[in-house]
C-alpha cells in the first residue's frame, strides 16, 4: 500500500491548502510508489525541487509536469479550479525531463528557397534548393560543395548510408575523402542518385550522377530511403509511387525511345564515346497505384527491406492531395488501409513503427496507430489517437530518433514548435526562424541539432539533448 508524504511549501505559509498527488514517470528517475500532499500554491519549479530532493540527486535535473495530458504552467490551485478538480481528489501527475530552450547556432543564407535539409552526414549540413543545387556546408559555414543536380527546383533529398550504398563508382583512394550517395527528387519529373565526395580540403570535393529514375510524368514530390539504404520510394503529382532499389546497373533498365536510322547512328556514336560516364537509367521494382490525386510524400515503415524484392515485412505509408493517408504492403504492392483527411506531409515515430504523424490543411497534426481498426478503416479525423492544433498550417514534421515522445514541426508562419506527444494542448517550446513571415519548407533533426530550411535559407538550432 502506498505511503503518504507531506511536502512543505517553500514560502513557509502553514495555511496553504494541500492536494493529494501521485507521481509517475517513464524517465530514468522513478520515485517509490507513494502519495504526496502538495501545497496547491506550488508551480512547476517547486514540484521539480521536490522530485530532486526525494531522489537525492547529486546534480539537479529540471522536470516538467503533465496533468491529464496538459503541461502544468500555473499553480496547482489554478489548474484544479479551471478543470473542476476538488480538494479531496487525488491527481496523477507525470513528470518528464524538461526541454531546454532552443538556441540558435548558425544560419546559412541561400539565393533561393531551401526545400530539403539533411543533418545525417557527420560534420556537414546538406541542402537542396529551388535553384536545382545540392550544397554541403561544414559546421564552420564553409561551402564545401555545390552541385547542379536538376534543371528545375529540387523538392526532396535523402542521404544513403555509406556502408550500405551499393555500387558507388570511382571512390577516391584518399582516406580523408568520404563519398555519399544522395537521392533527390525534382519538379523536372525525375529523381536521381548522385555520388557526392566531400574532400579535405574542400577543394577536393567532387560529384557524379550515378543513375536517373524513370517512371513519373509529373513533379516528383518526395524521395525517401529505407533504414538499410537499399530501397527508395518516390511520390509524384501523377498519383503514382515508385519502389526502387539503389543498385546502379551496368546497363540501362529503361529502353531508349524509337529513333529513325540517321538519329540512331548518331546516338550509337555518342553512346559509345560517353557510355562509361553517363548515368544509368533505372526502372522501378514496383509501381504503387491507389491514390486518386497528387501524392505529396511516401515513406517506409522503420523495418528494413532485404535485398530481395519478395520480402514479407515491407510496409510503407503515403499521403496525398486526395485527402488520404495510405498504408502499403510492399511485398504485394497493394494498399492495405486508408485514413481519410486532407493531408500535406507525414513522418513515422522510429520507436513505434505503426505510429504515424500526419499534417493536415485544417492546421492540425494527427497521431495514428495503423494497427487500430478505427484509425485504419475509419473515415473520420476523430479516429486519431491524438490531435495537435497549429496556429498556422503545418508544413513539415520530424520525430526524435531517441525520444519516442518528442517531435518538432514547422509551419507556414515561420515558427518551429517542439511537442511532446503526451501533451496535446500545446507545444512545450517554440522559436521563430528568420525575420518576417517566411515559410518553413523542410526540417531534419540529429543529435539535438535541428536544421530548418525554407524561404529564408537554412538555420541551425540546438533543440533537446539527443544522445544518439
């Protein structure tokens, strides 16, 4: 049976009314099961002091407190009055480690909008822009590489893991140089694989287009890789999703268009001269057809696909302008489930592969568990496990790789918001990117560093204390 402890108010007021409280946590700092009598004049700071004192922590740890899914920003008395909780009712309060206020680290001006940002390459930030360029900056803001990848705005970018990338050609023998394979999607109706070698010194950086992906007849809106970097998904405004491997073939997988005899002879001569240098043309492994409008994004569930295409565990999620999120069985290339709402963008929570976050035009961010019949087969937005309301239309979202409860979202009002999925009534922190009202178009989050890309270029912020 839980014991009861009485906490002393720090203001020394003996007449302070007390509220019975039971504390819970999923952190590494659990308290023994017991009931506390807490002065209702206390706020977050006094509660955090109590937890630290009860645990006898040598180094103080700041905590925040969740009461019925809401962060406590007032006194207990004010919260109880607002929510109609009586003095005799025992409150269950969950404490979580506080998120330190976001701190701006640096900015990287661009001449055009930044549509994609990656923080996945150690020591570098990679961006893709509306000017068709891929750029790599080191942490000192030095432009280490600038590559013209597409003839139209780039819409999406992802980095393949070096140790898993396949058939990387002409890798330098200089041990100070590292090659990465970059997948990009563009409004020029193509996606492609580019080998980017980041050299030391930066003047040794080089690039080479390895392969072009041929399927779509309209803007390719996104490209994403699975955890093994062996497979890609492309999404397009033509309503199709392409499933690809990342192997660079020795010969084209897509035939050339029919030519007359004169053009054929000329093409053969050019091809024989440039065959070793030109990128290969790849065909998709599968084409996923179910969306009835533009597909804005397609991502893998966090279960790596094997090299073979007959895997039985491949799942993927997509969202589009046909107002649906769809769940795909990649083994059979079919849509398993559909969630109906007007969706713009999405991500998956890495620690729980069946939990997806989807952004909507109604200024909400919804959390779905695709195992739930009410969320996978239902057609109502209320089937979401949780819904977060944005003051402005959200544009992008990234979940933490190490904390299953934290995520950051960007919006068209230029504000980045930090969320805890256990607190649906408001962001736990926020910050403004750039001066003026400039849209956020892309974000990435790695080891406590958030890259924010959009109309104002690239900004880098310290958010949280990631330990990955």
